[in-house]
């Protein structure tokens, strides 16, 4: 037996480490084959620039990947636990899919004009920042304080989402039938908090 919160964090962290290991193997293989055939790619600017990225940009890529992954994985875990049937999962996770689509669209249009005001504003919105701020970092000179503020907001939001997701997951794994409405979920979380405080 395992506690629901341990189960959720175990799934999220385990899947994240597995994904990171896969990405690491692919990147290591790509770099190795590039170094082996570097002369053949000397005239291809796009390929050469990809494998000659500065180390700080690689570190930033890994940082934003990890923060974005954990943020959305916690959301998926919480909302997915509210679906008692496989058929209900798509409906439950639709808000997260819409957030991902919004982040992707802002990032794509942000590549056209990365210094636009809406791109700057969206780079500080935690659920959009993993993609949008990364576009700004790659295409413009972003002040360090803006990157630091964006990362701090993302880390704080990820911690808050992880805390709430653990509580929702604990409630969701015990629920059956039709997925609860948002108002019912908030009411259940309040009652659960009061009960925990009373104990």
C-alpha cells in the first residue's frame, strides 16, 4: 500500500526522470555523431549553430524543461485523478491542453516579433513562461532580472500547484461516478482542510 500523495509524486518524478534520461541519450548520440561528421556539416549553418550553442543556453533549456514538465505534470495528475473512467480523461484534462496550445501559439508568434509587449507580458505568466521566456532568451537580450523573476514565479507556481494537486489527487482517487464540478471540488478541499486542522 502507498499513500495517494506518494503515488502521485512517484509517478510524476519517475516519468520526469525517464523522459530526461531519454532526452539525454538522444542528445548525447546526436552530439557524438555530429562530432564524428563535423566536416560534412561545416557549410550548413543551421545544423552547425544547433551544436555550437553556448553552455549557458543548454543549462537554460534543461531548467525551463524541468520546471515546465513538473508544472504541467502536477496539473495532469490532479485533473486526471478526477476521472473515474478512461472516457472521461480527455474532458478532464482539456483545460491543460488549452493552456499548452496557448503557450505554443504565443511562442510561435513571438518568434516573429520577440520584443512585442504581449510576448514580454506572457513571459511572466507562469503557465506560459516555460515556452515564451525561452523564446525571448534565444532571440533577444533579456535582462537577467527578468529571467530571475520569471523563474522565481514559475518555481513558486509549481510548488503551489504540486501542493494543491497532491490534495486533489488524494480526494480524486477515492471518488467514483461523474467527475465533480469546480465548485464541488473547492468545497471538498475546504472541508478536507478543516478536518485536517481539527485532527
